[in-house]
């Protein structure tokens, strides 16, 4: 049996058609507004229907949960937050209807995301999708024009009432204060803005100054795009456009690698074993790509074999760089595992390792590098490689000092090693390589240059409205080829 009710909400009458099994939408309206009912049936029947919809004891439903929706509408610059009550066995279709009752957004225009994943199956329940109390869902509105019943004139008037910046500083400040994760992220990405969280006026001033700076960047970017499009036969302009396209493909390839092969961005630690040379313990690097076994002069002094160096074998080693060869120790005793083996050493300057076991020794004793067992097998004896904590710090420090490149979601990537570091290391790398921004009034981390990105301010603002910094928004758009939805999913999953 369908119940038809006329609700007077904010001096407007709205006629709802709901059936007894789905009274949730009307209940949300009743809860949000003071409602005057005009009944088409008896008062007893109406109140009884609503009572059963809200009383867990009569339906033996689990306790209701609260979720927060972050609504992003491309036609409206501001971000809206909506809190709804749900229950574990509520299907997605009912959730969409509840959202429609609150926001007048049609279910067909609702793109819901949970943990960065698009919700597509409306028959699944909250419990099946592992949506729990306190979770936040992202709602992206698509194809609103002509599908919501909201007149264009009213929608334009609503846009005109929005603040020019598209975001309310006080709302953003309260969001950060209420979410420890957001606050920690703000402290890493925007330390000065995070320090002003307790001062609303100071926070608003910094926030608006940052917006003004972004406006200037956007205008400069628009002028650059207009200049490139003025003359399609300009060779220089076409070269820049080609570079933009190439950079987009590079970022797309990078994102695909990070998504499907994330292990290639992990730090690979070198293979070290414990050995003794002339009774002195040394951590030796096993390098089958090196032609000879190499020892540093300091290690040769510590092992007491510097006096045996034959300087007639001095020279210059050439490879990636050059290094001076002091000479050669023709034979010295080395202990590997429990075996004592004679070995020759080339004493060379400019190496960051004390001792490097090269291919000459590995082939001579028919050694095998068994990565499955994580051991060096030499003449049948298994010698375990050293763990990460036992590796000499000199090699780790060399990786820390390498140049870094900006990556998606505020990460940085080592230029030589390909190691991905979190946003905490991004500020150092960006400060070293990014040029100074002109007219910047907020001393925050400089975002990567927008050149080559080709994204509108509206796209960037949509991602920033979700609580992400501008740098992360631009990187995500570059990684997804300008797709705002995929970029949001990437940022939420980061």
C-alpha cells in the first residue's frame, strides 16, 4: 500500500510517494526540518508506519550507524558535507534515495565512492561493502543539467551566492580539527596553515592568501594555453603541446606501474655477507656485476695488508665514473662462513663500500647467489646475507642524498634508485628542485609547476574540496590523464 503525504517544509509543499517498506527518505526529511503533515489517511496509520521504520526493537534491526558524505558538484564550487543514518542491511538503492531526499540529486547522477572505489552494485548492503559507523563516502555529481528538477535559474542563483574562492575556510578548518588524519596530513603538507588551526582569523587569512596565489597561477596558465592556441602552425607552440602530451603519457605510465607493480618502487637492499680478511671482520658487498674484488684503502689499512699492495698495478678504473687504482694485493686470506680461502684484492679509491666481492672470486670458487634462500652458496656452504639493519649505513646515506622527482599524491621518487617516499620527504625534494614562485604570500611547500598539466582550475578545486592539497591534486590529475573521478579514487586510496 502506497502512502502519499504532503509535507510543508520551509513554507514549500512537497508531495512524496513512499511505500511502507521504504520510509527512510521521509524520515530523513522529518528529522532535518520541522514538518507539518497533511494526512490522506488516518493519523494512527501514519505514525504507526514511521514508528516501525525507526524502532529497532520492533524490527530487531542492528543499531543505526552514521556516515558522512562529501558531495562534489561540478556545477557548484563549494563542497557539501551530509551526515546520514544507515543500518547494516540497507541496500545502496535505499541510500541513493535518502541522498535524493536530502539533496534533490537524482540516483542516476550519484557516483558514490568508498575507500576510493566506485560503488556500482545497488543491491549490495552496507554490511557487504564493509561500510561501518563513522565512515566517509565521496559523492560526485554527474550530468546534473536537466536531470534534477532544479531550474537552471535557481542553480545559477545558488552559484552566485557561493563565495568566490569556492571553499569556506571555517568549514575546512573544522574538518581538519575533527579528523586526526587530515590534521597530520596538513602538518606535513602545509605546516604554517596547520599551525593556525586554533586561530580562525589567521587561518582564514592564510587560506585566502593561498587562494589568491592559486588564482594568479590559474590566470597565468590560461594565458599560456591561449598563446599556444593562437597560432596552430607555430612550431614552438606545437613542440610545447607535444611535450604536454608526452608528460601526460609518462605520468600515466608511472601511475600504471605504481598501481599494478608497486614493488618496483621499493628500496632493494644490496647483498652483504660477513667475512674476515686477515683476521679483521668486514661486511662485504656481493656484486656479480663487478669484474674484480675491490677493497678501499681504509679497509686495507685496517686489515693490515696495505703493505702488500703492488703499486705497479696502479691505474684508473672507468665505468659509470672514474676511480684511482692504488695497486693490487695478489693474495690474502679471507674467511667466508667457516672456510678460509686465498683471494686477491684491487685497492681502489672512491668506493663507498669497504670490500666488494667481484666476479673473479665468485667464479673461481663457483659461488651461487640463491635469492630464494637469501644466501650465498660457496663450495656447498651456505652463508646468509645480512639483514637490512646490519647493512652498512654508508650505502643508505648515499640513497638519502640522491635527487628526487615529484610523484603522484605528494610522493617523491629517487632519480637513480626509483625509490618512492611518502609526502613527508616531498618538501625537501621540492624545495631543492622547484623554482621560486613569484607573488607567493604563503611560505608553504611550493607545488610542482602546472606547465604540462593542462587541467582547469575547476578540476583542481574539486579535488582540493575533498581535503587534499593542491600539489597532490595536480599530481593525481596528471597520473589519471585529467579524469577527476579516477584522481579522487587515487587520492583516497593513497
